[in-house]
C-alpha cells in the first residue's frame, strides 16, 4: 500500500539539472524520494509503501507508476540505495556485478535486510539499464570505531570471518551530525555527542570530536536496546535453553528475536509506541514494555557518557525520538548527574531544543532524513554536483 507521497515545489530552470532517485528498502517496506542535485540535493517528492505483499519487482513497478503520475517526475540520472550491511566498506560504492556478488556472499550476516535490498537493486537495474546505481552503507559511519569497540568476546577464528560489532543506522547518524554542524553546535566538531535514533528500530551512537567511537547495535541490527519487535541484547544462553526445551531451530530463533520480541513481546499487544501509550494506564504489560524501553535507553546513555568522558549534546531522532515527549522525559529523568536538565514545556511541544537554560547538556530534536544522505552521497560519488558546492 502506498502512503505518505509528498511533493515539493520544483526549482526554476531545473530542466538540465541532474536527478537522483533514492531507494530505501526494508523486508516489507519501500521508501523512496526524488532529488534534484544542485549545490545540495533538493527533494522534489517522496513516498513509501508499507506491508508489501509483492516481490521487489512488483514493488518497484508500483513505485515507478506512482512517480510517473506526478508532475515533478522525470527519469533519474542516478539511483542511490540504502544497504544496511556493508561490512568493511567505508564509503558509498557504485553498484557492479562484483559488488552484488559480494553482497550475496554476506547475506548470512544480515538475512533480514540484504536479500530484499539486493532484489531492489536488480529490479531497478533491469528497468534502468544505463543509469548508474550507488550503494550507500549503513555500517560505514561506524568504521571509525576503535578496535576495542568492535571486538566480540568469542574465539578469534570467527573474527577472521568478519564476525564483529558493526553498528547500523549510519545514514541517519550521518544526517544528524551534519545538521549539528549546520546548526553551529560546537560539540559536533570538538565535543561529546550522543545520537539517539529511536524508532521501531532503535540505536545510539557515541561521537567524540566528530567521529563515531561506539554504538549500541552490534553484529546485527537485533542487538542493543529493546526495540519495536527486536529483542536487543540477550543472554546467549537463552538460545541454548530454547533449543533444548522447545527444540527451537536457528530460523525460529531468528524470527523470535527480530519479529516477535521487543516491546511487542513484552506487551503481548503491539510494537507501536502510540498504541502502548494509549493503553499503559489500564494495561500493565504495555506499561512494562514502555518502562523497559526507557530504562534501557537511559542505561545506554549513561554507558556512552562514560565512554565519552561526559556529554555535551544529546540528539533525539526517529519516529519515537521525534514524536514521543513522554518517553523523552522518562529517558532523561535521572540523568541530572550528567548536568542534563529538560525544559518540560519545550519537550512537550517537541521544540528543536528541549534542554533548559541551566542544563550543561544541550538536548535537541532533529528530524532525520536518510534519503537526503543517500542522494548526497550518490551525487558526490558520481560527480553530479553543481559548481560552488563545498
């Protein structure tokens, strides 16, 4: 089902301007946007399909039909894709047969996202044979982490196979850090920053002097704090227990920790924070699910403040981070020892800055935009920017 199509005014004199179509595909969703590339990407329109029941080719056809019905649409000059797992890639890369072969080999690292993303790349390639495609990796943002933050405490032979902590939500974190620079927040360049992307999927990134030093997600996006349907960190003995008592297979375990756990599992009713907030006064399980989410987010903030040696700026983003003042307040309560104090009225109104004037920590809300980062990285790699770009 298509949802959320939005259009922006078309810039004058845009006939000769290059355009980038961004594709952000999930296991059952597809978000897209069309940009004109000037000194920076200018979004013309965007939209999304959710709860997809068709294959990638069918979803791409539906997207193109929707785009072709819009006045602002013209065939793109390049296509940029979000690819969740890039392993050791540190920068966007043009899609080639070799890159696709590499992505197929690493599907076991991320079976929840990579198969569908590869299908979207192939489907777009079959429809736009001469148009370059670029893969933008969510993991690239975290490649600056020190070695100690990437190690898993398992036999070293697995490290040689790439089994380590990677981190995800990198395109979102890239945008948030860029926005902090644009807003003149000095911590983005020379301070201690926590970026909290809190949505159905949720993770935090610790940034020191503009460089990521740690993150909550690990080997897969199922790690870290509790999420909508993902478990977050679990005692590894739990898998052994369930395999012995329930004869649970690896596939069933994968389904459990990615689709049946998190706030959905604890509440036994919903993964949607909006539903849980409506029910928590009368439903103890909904209340416990939200409490667990806020408790774990607070713990991660405290842990990363220790890694950073303090905190200068905290950024909330994502569907929950941007739109749930009650949860932001509950997460921040008890963090006064870091010098963090909220302005409760600004928080209730979801203002751009929600910290009080007495707070030593700047607390911000930034509406993240992964698609603009995909367009930016794609256009830079392909040399599509107008003269004067900095």
